[in-house]
């Protein structure tokens, strides 16, 4: 039995909550749900999930940050599942619909619930936090994602820190948060956490991938796991769709599909992740969006980051990416996807590694599909 808002996914015994969206009203699909043997619960999804949360006896870990939320969530799932019964956010369903559905996925047998929580504006995180009421919080980092909307990195730190609310009367146990002291505004984040009654546990690392690994070790040890158990957990890590998915194409070409989304911190993470590979490395980068006046500088920084990570060539797609420039490696720009594909095809050689990344609006999964079809 599961809760769902998608009538197409209903199986006998499932509970369907009809949600009214911009394009569809779930109430129109109630007859279909009943015909499939589903049950209907006509309630406000967020309010119902908030009440349901009070019944949960498991640890609830809220995960947010400017980059790495989904990766850390999936890594923690792999680690903690070695010892506990764990539920988690599916893929990156971290908004006002996905978060309540994640809460409803837990039951009396769940020991740890991992809830990924995203935001774009001030107030978004507070809205989600009132539902989730996390007993534990991981803030992966504070970068400049959505800075066009929030104006400054400090404002981003404040917006992320809205995850920290004073304990509800039914929350009796100590609450903990892991704060990245090698990312932006750690003291401000820690201050907001302490004001809300959380105990602050610092972590860090020399690179973004190392920081993710370190916080997973810190969380695992907090829950009584040994280093050996944690290491075994990492062996079972499976990334979410379009999140650094590695596949081998023909001619021994390695594809890293990280096409789901992109921001400066996320791109740096992917580039640093690629240091472990010995092949010639090629970056295909679509525009990073919602950066406002910081856009040019942010794109310029990606050239230096690619060079530092040992990349040999960059293809960029979109008007904003013209700011990606360096004299140290070749950079090729285009605003036409077909031209991009032609240029990439003419350059790729046997044994290359190609990383594909870009903001959601750039639809870089189309380039991933082209590469898979071309080098099947």
C-alpha cells in the first residue's frame, strides 16, 4: 500500500490523494482510481502529511544545500541501509508535493527517513520544515544557486537556514545538524541552528565530493555504525537518474550523465568527481541559469575549474556559456544543439570520458540521448 497523487500509478489498496494543479484536477481521476481497486483520501496533502509526521517514531533527516542534496541523500541511503530500515525521497522530489509524499512513505517499521528539501525563494524552506520537523539536518553547502532570486549568498544561507525551527512540543529528543565549515557562511548557519535548539556537528573537506563522503561517514558514525559498515554501504550506492550516471559507449568512450541540472557548485562537484579517471576528459556544458548579475563570472569560473580537474576540452551550449573562456584548453561555443552534436561527434575519440551537464532548462538529456544513440 502506498500514497500517491498519480492515478496512473495506483494499484489495488493504494491511497490516492486528489491534488488540484495548474493543468489537472485529481478529482477528475477518482473513477479511474476506484476502478483499479484504489482508495481515495480527499484531504489537503501538506496538512495531512504534517499531521502524519507527528505519528512517526523514526529519525527524520532533512537534507538541503546549494548542491549535492540528491547525491548525499542517495549515499546516506546506501550507508544507513546496512543497519537500519530506511525510506528516502524518490529521485529529487524535494518540493511542496514530493516532500509530503516522502513523509507518507514512512510507516511504523521505518527507522530512518531521508527527506531531500529544495527551495528557490525565502519562505519555501520554512513551509517544508513545518511539515518535516527534522530531528536531524544535513546542509551540504551554501553556494550561489538561485542567486538571481535571492540576490546575495548570505540571503541564500538565511533561506536554507529556515529548515531550523524550534522543537514542537512532541519532539522530546535532542536534535542535531551537520554544517559544512568549508562552504559559505557556516557560522551564520550554525548560529541559526543553535537558536532553534539544534546541536551543531561540523564537517568539511578539500573538495565537494570529499565533503559529501565525510558527512556520510559523520552521520553513519552518529548512528553507531563502524567505518567498515559505512564503507560497505558506499559499495551499494546507486545515483538517481541523470546524476553522474556512468555508462560505457562504443569505442570505449565513457559517458557521465549529470544532465539533470546545473549550478556553479554542482558543476564544480562533477568536475572534481572526474579527477579519479585517467582518460582524456571532455566537458559538454549547457548554460547555468538563474544566476542574474553573477552569471558571467560564474561561467568564467567553470573554465578554471575544468582545467584544474584535468579536462582537455570544453563544448558549451547556450548564450550565457560564451563567458566560459580560457587559453589553457580548447573551448568551443554554440547555441544550436544540432551543431553541438556534430562538433562533439567529430572530436570524440576512443577511450575519451565525456561529462554532460547543464541547467534543467537547457535539456541536456537530449545530448545524452544523442551520444547513447550515436555510440550504441
